[in-house]
């Protein structure tokens, strides 16, 4: 079986699109992981700030379902 130049070009193009898609998907997954980590860190910092402000106001640590 021999491949014509047009078929070879189509195969190369298909492989190039597949490579582009895989790199794009990898970057998207990486960004998603980074964003989740950033959000968790931001929430932790905000919770720590709120706890520090509560301690400054003299409010004790409120735990339990009724505060």
C-alpha cells in the first residue's frame, strides 16, 4: 500500500492537531489545579484574618452548631 502526497499531508495535519489538542488540554488541567489551590489558599488566609479580628474584639473561638 502506498500513500499519496495528499494522504501524507492529511496524516501529518491530523497528528499536528492531535498534538496541539493534547498540549492545550494539559495546560487547561494544570490551570484548573493551580486555580483550586489558589482559591483554597485565599480562603485559608481570609479565615485566618477573620479569626484574628474576632480575637482582637474579644470574641472567643465559637465552635459547635450554635456558635
